[in-house]
């Protein structure tokens, strides 16, 4: 698909506005920086004001003339999601990168009572996309890119237990949230096509990239030995965040990206240049996509407006 494609191949983004969630570190920070480098106005949608403003300063310091601004967004709180969307200062939005996420956390709940991984990784982004959809429509050929994971292959969603209330296993819950990302993209792409929209909804994943995503769960539990093992694995085999961000940047900017496509690293979904990625068949199930969509509307209270 994109042999040798790198950040230098990102087309000119001048005049375009992008929102990148979780842009304070890792893949989100790299994606925001490179979009700004190519001329986009980038909104860094982050939970922490301190880290978000640090990321803003980092981008402005490294990219002369960069248009980068922090705006607070906590995907674990639907009130924060609604406030972000209602106060968004721009009439049009050309690119929404649903990147923020949590992985393999101890069992917990969001502010609205959802299991944390499902609530942050899927429901928060479902609500955000729906609330920003009028701005995306105003831009015409906009894109919505959801960052999933190859780990989605560990588990399909359980529509009878979306919040893992019966039995919680952290990695299964993570995989289900990443499957939900892909089902969301599948159903969103189908709905956009049905209304004749030019908006492209697609997905990407970073392979195994060294970010703080892997260590957050064990750090929360004070498992120092496990944290050191994960950090060692990151140094030994993971690709850097700069490489891990390339599939997302490709899906967000490259010509010819198709709706409902899934882009990841070319080498065994692990590392390498962006390429078409394998995905589990259950992420292309129309019935499951529609049922998850209906459940997500009911849980968040966000219904996507007709054009």
C-alpha cells in the first residue's frame, strides 16, 4: 500500500483543522506534531492541562510557526466531552483522530459508570465524533480516524455485557474495546455512505510501539517489577512512537484511503511502513455494528444528527 511511506510524504495540510485526542504523549503527540509541521491547525485534546500545555509548547518549540493549541478533554467524563464539543471554536473540522486510550487497567469505572476501557476507548470517542459531526460535515471531505490495535483479535465484544460486569479480565476488556473501535468505524462508514457523505471513516493501529500506554496499568497497581519488565520489552523490541504514528498519519492524510480501511505496520502487523492490515471478521459484521451503535447511543445519550 505505502512502501517506504514516511512523515515526509504527508501532503500539505495548510488551511485544515485537526483534533487529535491524547496528543500529550506517544503516538498522539507525534501525529499532532507532524500534522502541524505540514501546516494544519492542530487542537490537542488532552485530559491533563499540565501535560497538554507541555505538548503545545513542545510542538511550537520544534515547529516554527506551528498552529497548535491545547483544549481540555476527558473521555472518561461525558460532561467533559460535551463541553469540548460545545465550546469548539472552529466552524469546520477537517480531521478527527480518535487516538487517546487506556490499556489493561485494573477494574474501574468512568465518571458515568462505564467500565473504564470500554468507556474511554469506545464510548468517549463515539460521543465526541457524534457531537463534532456537524463540523466535519461543514468541511466536506473530512476524515475520522480511530486508532485500534492488533490486540482486538483477542476478543469480540459481548453485547450482553459491554461493561464487563460479569467477569473482568483486563486484556480481554482491552481487546473488546479495540474491537468496538473497528465496529464503530465499520458502522460509521456504512452510515456515511448511505447519506452520500464525502467523509472518510477509517482505522489504524501502531503495531508494537514504545509509549506509556503499556506501563500505566501496572504503575497504577504499584507493580514495580512488572513495570520494569514492560519498559525493558519496549526498549528491546518495540518501534519508537515516531514509527508507530505512521499508520495513523497515513490513514489521516494519504490519497486514496478508503472508508472502513484498517492501516497498520507492514511487517507482521508489528513494525514497518504503513500497509493494509488484517482484521478479525467479527469487526466487519453489519448486525454487530448496528447493535453496538444502538447501545452506544443509549449509553451516551448522543445521537448522530441527520445531514
